[in-house]
C-alpha cells in the first residue's frame, strides 16, 4: 500500500515524497482513512515509534481550513520535547500547503512569547497540558472553535499527573469536537477518558498491548551489585558502534553514572528533572545529532524521546513499575530496524524478569558479561575497520607523501601494521589485562557499587566515537574512582604534567561535569582529552588540564561568560 491509496491530497503527498516517505506504517494504514472522514472519535493503541504522528497529523492537516487563523485542532503531548517534535513534523508535512500555521506552547519557556504567537493567530496548537491550562485561564488560548483534540501518549500524560489538566482542557472544548486518543497501553484512566469524552470511538490496535517490539532482542546480565558499573562499561566497550540510552531509577543515580562515565572518557550526558529546560534541550539536541553516544536518563525525563537509530537500551536497573520496561525498550528497533534491550540485574531481580516476560510475551536470553579478551577483540577489529575505511585525501596527502614514506621506510609491512594498531590498542590491552570474570554465580550479598574491574576506557577523545586515546600509560587508575571532593583550600597539587585551573562557576550555575567540559572545550578550542580530573563545588570548580595546553585554556576562559555573567579563571595554588 502507498500513501496515495489512503486518500491524502496532492500537497501532502508531495511533502511526503520530498521527505522520503514511501510506505505507510500499519498504524497509518488503519488510522488515516478513518480520520480523513473527520467525524469519528478514535482510540488507537500502538507503541511509541510506530508512526503515530503522521497517523493523526496528515488527516488533521487535510481537514484544516487553511487561512482561517483560529485554533481548529489541539494536540496534547506529555513533554516539551515530544510536543516540539510533533510541531516540527506537522510543519514538514504541510510545507506545500498555504495558510497553515502551527504554534507550540509548553512550560519552561517564555510565556509572553507564546502569548504573542497565539494572538497572531494559528490553525493548530501543539501543547503540554499544564501550559495550555495557564493560557486558557489567561484568556489567550480560545478553544470555542476546536474541531478535534489529539491526546498523544495519553497513558504517559496520566502517569505524569495531568489528569485534572486534561479534564479541564476537554471541558473547555465544544461537545461537537472529535477526540483522537493515542496510547501505548489502555490503562484504567485512559479508559475513563475514552468513556467520558468520546462517543462510540473507532478502535485500532497495532500489536498486542504492552507487547515488546518484534525486532527487539531482550537480554539480561547477572552480576553482583558491586560489579554493576563494571558490567555497564564492558557492555558498552564490546559494542563500539553503540548509540544508546542508559536508564537509571533516580535523578541522583542518573547524574552519578553519567559523571563517572564522563570522567572515564565516555561520550555521554545526563537527562533528568533537575536540569533546566535549556539544559534539557541542549542535551537532546546533542543526542539527536549524535554528538554524544550515550544518554543516561530517568524514565520521567525520557518520556517523549523519539530518536531514530538507537541501537541499545541499557537498563542499569530495572524500573520499579514493570510496565515502564515496554516504554524503555520501545525506543530502539524503530522503522523496521533491529535493536537490543539489555538489563543488568542481581540475583534478587530475577523475579522482575519473569514478570516482564509475561507482559511483553517474550523471553529474555541470559548473556555473559564479556571478558577482557572479548572486549579487546571487538575493539581491535573496530579499529581495523576504521583504518580500512579511512578516506585518503590524495591532494593534501601528496605534500607529505615522500617524507612520510622516508620516516616509515625502516619498518616492514607487518611491523608497520603492528605499530599503527598498537598506538591505540595497547591501552585496551593494559586496562583489561588479568581482568576478572564478573558474572554472578551465587546470591548477591549486597555491597556498594565499587568497580573492582580493571577494564574500561579512559576515552577522552569525544571526536572519535569514544575510542580510547589515553596519554601513554600515565594513569592506570580509572578516573571515576578518584576522589571527587575537595575545595579550593584543600588542593594538594596536580598530577605530573598537569596544572589546575580555578574557575568561578559550579553546580549552582546549572552545569554538570559534562557541561563544564563542553564549556571549556568550546571557549578554549581544545579537545576533551586534554582535560583530567574535575572537582565541582556549588560556586566554583577545579579543572586539571594538560600543562602544555594550560595557558591556552586559561586565556580562553578569562573574559568568557556563562548565562550573561563574566567569568574569572586562574591557576590554583597548591596547598603547602
């Protein structure tokens, strides 16, 4: 089946063709013809990532009276991120339609700007419930001519506590409107909304409720709690091409795991509720653009994340709410691609695996945490593939060809290969030498999450997809295991070859360690690999940097600004 067979007009079909859309997904095939009729309520049950936005967005756009600048449709979404994505998608679909204006309103942004946009007029409002309620009460969002309301991710909105807001909004709309409800699950409160606000809705179910995606492989790794972080590193290390989400239960855990990974050079950032909206937007932009390889997130913060080509979802800990697992895992294996959902568990978590299996109607495979040898082999052949696929710019290389060949002439072919490979690979060999088997063979007796594993990477080069580029064999200690405390008066001096810079920004300025690294690199035009240990206080921070780059970094930081405030940086004096 093609989109042209669904009854869409020429403007939309041309827009879809320009976007590269060829074949409608199952939810689109079933929903679009029904919604084009425009007079019927709809309940659609489908997992995130199945194409729901086009499923309701295309018929909504076709049924919109272009040029009439009063709200005719409302789309409600649980998060700002999802709302903005929906609005962007609708604008792309309607690029060939004249007289269509879409306004996105959400919390955490300047409400005055949003008020001005609404007063200028629009056809479609995409909103988070809380902000729309505010705009209604201010008399700005006028809903008396609304023809249709879309509740996207209805179960998520209810889980986030928007029940009263949804009731208020729906009560402000005409009784003659149609309501289109899209949800991954048919929870009790979702059923209540359907029964209270919908008349004999047409029902569509794509896949069985809560069922795990067909293309997702589910695995668990059984370890003792103190080896959980070491297991995470090995899982990431053995998958050099990983582009994934790491789920933690709490905001604190999310930030802590992210900080530890960043300190050890992994290309990662955190997403949780303690971040400002500006910070959340920045993190998500980096993730969508694949400027970071891994995103640590809580369930709440990750709601609404819709990013293509996620290869792995890693459950650092399983969620308390077992049904949340389907939302986590559903963020991989989209658009017909394959993906893996992995869980790091202890013996006491086994019962949760059994419960999840009953919900998703799939079995988990027990996998072994890879040994150091397996990790090294994976990284070695990834390095070989990178060397083989490296693009040679002939014109530029020609200037250096003769000298390069002269310098390397003393090596045989075999020796040359060994030297080039060993340049980066020796670090992995050194790190994983004599590493232990951390797979659990008995009851977990508890204990803190202390990484006794000698494996892992100090991957400071964030421009090479996270591969290890440590400076020689200077530091054998994983950076995440070093002391993170201290204050300005407590400095005992920097490591050899490093200098410490004091800067008057800290955690109260909305920065975490990853954000501080980005700030330093951006303002000083240096790579992350020249940065060593970071010690953050509430009001200030200490940054260890390579001595050879220290003057450049200090000059770059001096006179820079953060959120409009001029910064002060200086070399820290060691404690006598």
